[in-house]
């Protein structure tokens, strides 16, 4: 569900910044630099979301698991694994979508004004 949200957000952002991508391409930017530009922006947002979500998730799971007769401890690596999967899926989505827009001919993107 979160990946679909990231997908929708990156599609919207790349559609809004098509002209910027075209200008960067005309001025000599590589596809890799454009992908890195978008990746950095989204990585910051995802990092903030993870920093907020981990303590809330830990506390909620701790409270929920207290009601059971057989208790387990929540290991730290579970949150690390979840954060790694989220970052991986998000970066894959951002990379693919921004690369699609970066491969468009800059003349086509700048001509539509």
C-alpha cells in the first residue's frame, strides 16, 4: 500500500517537473544525475517517516503483545528489515519512474508550452 502511494507521488512529481528535467538534459545532465536528484528528495522524506514510525510501531506492538499469555520480545532487526524493504521498494520505484522521464527527448518536453 505504501509502495502505491510512493508510486503515485513520484509520477505526479515527475509530471510536474518534466520541463526542469528537459532543461537539465539540454544543459548536459546525465540520466543518472537526474535519477539521483529525485532519489535524494524522496530518501529524505522516507527517512523522516521511518524515524517517526519505528518508535510508534514499537510502542504499539509492545502494548498489544502485553495482553497475551505467551509473550514475545520484539527484536530490533525486525524494524531494520522493514525499513530496508521500504527504502528498497521506494528507491526502485523512484529510479524507474524518474529514469523514464529522463530518457524522454528534451525537445518534446520543452516544446509543449
